[in-house]
C-alpha cells in the first residue's frame, strides 16, 4: 500500500505526528553502513521514497602489478635489513639535547722542506732534521737539525762533540767552514782534524747567561761556541791557547770573521776568554762584529836561583881585593874629611887661663874627660 507521510498525517491527526516521527527514526536506523552501501548499492532515502530505483554501478577490481620472475643467472639472495622487516619503532620520547659536535681537526700537513735542508745532504754533514722548538720568550725556531758530524771532501768524518742543535743555515755554515778552511789549516800542524769541540749551541737564555738580558742568539739556535779541535794524532788545539802557533790562530781568526756575522773571543768581554763565539745574527746593512785578540805567549817567570856567572867576568878574589882597596881609601878620606870632635873643638877654643886652672886642679880635668866619654 502506497501512502505518503502527508496522507498519514491527515488520517491520524495529533497522535499521527508522533507515529510519523517514530517511523522515520526506524527507517534511519535500518539504513546500511557506508561499507554496506558500497557493496550493495545506494539505499538512501531517495531510493526508499522514490518510486523508481536507481541503477547500480559496476564495481571493477583494481589490477595489482606483480614482480617479474627472478632470472636464473641472478646471484643468490642475501638477507638485508629491509628483508628482515622494519624494526619496531619505539615510542617517541624527548631525548636530552646533545652538544653540537666539534668538527674533527684537519690533519696537519708537514712543513715544506727548505732549500737549506735539501742542500745539506749526507755528502756534506750528518745532520738529521728534528722537530721545531718554540719555547718561552721567543726561544727555539723552525728548520732545526742535529749536527753530528761533518763530512770532508775525502769522505773523512769530523765528529761534533757533543752534537749541536742548530738552525739549518747555521749548521751548513759550520760544515762549510770546517770543510773549506779548518781542514787545510790543520794539515799544516802535521795531522788532520778528527773532531770539533762544541762548547755550546742551542740554549734558551739571555746574552751571556744574564737574567733579564736581551735574548741570546743561542736561544734562537743561531750560535755556536767552539774551544778548539782534536787532531788525529791525539793533540788538542785550543783556539785561545797562547802556546799554540800564532800564525795558525790568526788564520782561524780571518776565516771566521769572513764567514760569520759575530765573532767574540779573548779581550771582547769577560765571558769569552776561553772560547770563540760564532753566530749569524742579522743586522742593518749586514754589519759585522769581529772582536778577538790573538794574544802572544806570557813572559817567562824569572828563576828562583841566579843565573851562572859569565865567563868573561873577573875572578871573584880580584874583585874582592879591588873592593877592599876602595873601601880603605873611602875610610881614610872619611877620616880626613870628618870634622873634629866636640871635645877637641872645646880643647882648642878654651882660653889659656882655663887651661892653667885645670893644671892646678887635676880632679876637675878627669871629671870633664869622663863626661866626654859618655
């Protein structure tokens, strides 16, 4: 039976309105869910109250592409983290903030090799490179070497005792000085040089070791102190030894003053009386200082015993007689020239009356003579 809600209201006035509302609510509860509506078509109010049902749309299944079959020549599968399945994600919690990571320091690149280091080969000197030194107050420096020995042109080695810590230019100049100047000079002494006496090289201190003084060239590894050489025959040659040949020491003086910027030796100050200071200090207009006096040997000390009597000296007896005669003559002359005694003068100058009185009274005369003898 077809009827409308309006007709029902007309048949049941009053209570009909309530019945109509209940019927509408029942129909709304009987409606299918959205999923059921998709599977069975649309069953809405328009279909329920309309006289003509709508046509259902055809539902087509979606085609899912499948993977291609695995080739036969493919390598065996290896189980990866993705194949194992996604790990269980823990619940998100606020982690404490981490400090920003500092970038890793870049690897220090080695310092480029200097031209001096390339030229100072083992054919010239045994001088391995050592790490740079940077001490307080500007001490130390870069391009340092440890000068252990100097190689002469004939491949003979001159040891540096003890090994000296120097900058490469200073070590190279010492090596060239020994090879070109000292080796030929020592041959004039009848032997060849065997070792070089290192009195001081690198030392972080002020000049002359005085606290508070300007920094020394020794503190910059730019100075070398030498006392002398040792020859192959065992002799020690001291450059400040006055007993060594003067010509040899003067030749050494000329060689060092030609090569080095500063040369200090005896008579330069109180600190260089027993060694020679050499350095390559840079000054304005390449000004050089060369203060070294080559001193002569000290005079011989007079012997304690007198020297022997010369052969041409007169015999001692004759000399003694001549001396005695001279003494006798002098005594006689002294007697002649000596003035008369005070008593004699009084005797001569007394008046005749006084002499007559003494003759008459002899006791008084003896008393006067006794007084004169005192």
